[in-house]
C-alpha cells in the first residue's frame, strides 16, 4: 500500500492511494481498504494539525511575550490511528509553564484530536473502560490504556460541566406545539467505594404536543450528595428555562411520596400527582393481608386488579382504596410482614391522597406515571453504574453521569461539541 500527496494548498489536499485488492476474501479486502483509508486519514490529519502551529516567531498570550523553545515531537491520537509530528512549544523569558499553540488552537484534548476524544468519551459513557479499550482495538485498530481512556473521558466531562455555565442547550427547533410538560424525579442506588450504597438523583422533563405525543425529554442527574444541593440547582435551571420557553403549557409534577421531591417540584408545576405505579406497588403488597389464606391466590390477584382499576378510574378512587386498607388493617391474626405492609400503605395513601386524582388525568389523557424517569434511572444509572462488582469513586460518578446525560438526551451531545469547537473556528 502506498499513500502519496500529489498536491497541497491552503484550501485542499490531493492524495493518491495505491493498494492491492486482488487477493483474499472480501473481508480481507475490506481490512486492507480500511487500512488504506486510515493511512489517508493520518496523512491528512497530520497536514491539518500543522496548520494550527506557528512559524516559531515570538507570540503574545494573555499580555505575556512568549518565545519558542524548540520543536518537540508529539504523538496525537486520531480516529485513524496515531499521528506523530513536531510542533513549536513556547515559554516566557523567566520560565514557567510551557505553552503549545497547536494544542490550544486545534482544541486538543489530552493528546487526542477533538473527533477522537468525542468517539472515545461517547464509548466510555456507554461501556466500562475495559470494554471500550477492546472495542477500540477490534473496530478502530487503536490501542489505548485504561488510564488514558479515563483521562480523556474526565477531560471531556470537565468541558461539559464548564461549558454549561456560559451557555445553555437549545431544544429541537420543531417543538412549537408544546401544550403539556411533565417534571419528574427519582433516586437510584449505586455502590460507592467510601460509603457503600448511596442515592444518585435523576430527573426528566418531558414535552408533549396537543395530541398527547411525547416529543422530547431532557434527562439529567447528580451524583450522591448530602442535601442534594447540586441536583436542586440543576433542576431549577432546567425547569425555569422550559417554563420561560413554554409559559402557557400545562405543568404536571409526577414523583413518589418523598417530601423533598415535592418541595422542589411544587414551585414549577400546576398539578401534583403521585406516580401511579408507586401507589399501586403499595397496594399490591397488601393483597396477602386482604386474603391471607394459602388458597387465596385467585382472590388476591382479583383484589389487586379491582382496586388498581378503582384507583385509576374512579373520581373518588384514592379514598375508596384507603377505606379498604383501613378495613384490612382491622383484621386479626395478620403476619408481622402483612401488618407492616398495610400500615405502610395506609400511611402512604393518607399522606398523599390529595395527589392521587388519577381519574381526572386519565380523562384528559395526561400521564399518570413517571415511566420516563424510571427509564432514566435505568439508562442513566443502572445500566452503567449497577454492574456486578462495580464500586465507584465520586469523581468517576460525576464523569460518567455528565457524559451519559448528554449522550442520552437527544441533540445535546452534538451541541456540546459544536459549542466547544466554535472558538477554534472563530480563531
């Protein structure tokens, strides 16, 4: 295989590739074609990188005059493989920190080109480090160490966290018919190295059109923290931005019975609803108390079905269910487990009965469950953090969670990189 540059100008590059595709299976030919493509990519990237370097003359950075020390060798990770080249590095006359104009102007991230850093961090958001490294070798022909991959991911996460401050992600342009917004939140447990299992918070803000179709969901979360200060701040920012964009929409808060949830949701929603599936879980646990007999399984199944239907469709459903729970609670000779389940359910329904008007929501075709948030807990937290044997440090949680919420919220990953690269394009 031969790769040669036929013509190069400031605007274009002409490359010639000569390769043998006469021998072997189609798979072998494809591998050779890929190798040739990567060779062209490395050559083109090498020439592109050089355009971000200086001529070696003195420069001024932040009011300080810097002079070139030397041209030092540097290996850059690119989507096409490693590229090695010499670039100028600078320092002031009194010494101090080394400055590399090429890395700064090209927006190099921990020795990776932006495109490679984007690929690697996207994979790290979805897979553990070992899987990512295996994938990079198998599908990209690039060998990375675990520590290097983690460093790149941490750098990208830091960019994401810092970039959120001066600008905000915009919503898809086709969201003109937003008539309903649901705001929901929940917690998901993950295993930390220092404190055992801790609760990470996840929230979802979902936008619906006038036909009741969900058009877009914003997912975000926060690592375990006492007081949940970071999560509350983030929720307020996202909620206020959506309310500013869609001031006439109907806002519904959906969550479980935790008081902290409603303190936060109450400022932004007009309707408050306990997640139907949380309520029905409490009810289901009481079936054995309603029919404790060993042969009572059919009756238990029917009891759950009937009272869940009543709860969901009867305008006075929550009170009817609560009255039934009171009746079951008065039964004698219940097991300790059944007694506890009924008492817990009674307390839950009694404390939250004003937030259980499911019938009116069903009649209006409004959501009654936080399924979107449950899915967010699963996709944001459980799929990546809950694997067997995983124990997490705080920094690792923040890194992966920052990346996953961007990757899983439609449009935000691309917006992050567009914004990050805009400074380089402007220069």
